[in-house]
C-alpha cells in the first residue's frame, strides 16, 4: 500500500503526508510505540521512495484505546497501525485554469 501511494506522488507538488501512529496499551509506552511505528513509515517513504522528509508530518500520536472502534485493526496489525492522510493544496492549479 505504501509503495502504491508513494508511486502516485512521484511527480506531484503541493502536498503533505500526515501520519498518525496507534499502538495497544496506555500511557507513555503506547505513545512511544506509536512514535516508533510512524517513524518506520517515514523512514521507508524517504529512503525507498525519495519522498522529501519536509513533506511528511507526524501528528497526534496516541494509544489505540483512544478510538475503541479500531480495536479490531490493532489485533489484525499485531498491536498497532499507522494511518496515512494525504493533504493536497490545489489552489495553484485552480487559479491557472
């Protein structure tokens, strides 16, 4: 999934990737694990797909218990997951048209 998303961004401009990491547990340990997972995704995108690091923003890391409906996801992903959101500014293209 990361490879597919990164390939589509290769020649794009005016975007930011927002990452949110989620891990099972509570408190600082869960937040630290969330940070590690998000950092792994950042490292993969930068090193394997040459996504500029300034285009990636890690936001609101928290433990998986914050959103109870996602507990199934946590079990499937071995205790955690990273959500990826693409934020794109199309203002320039709309002005040029």
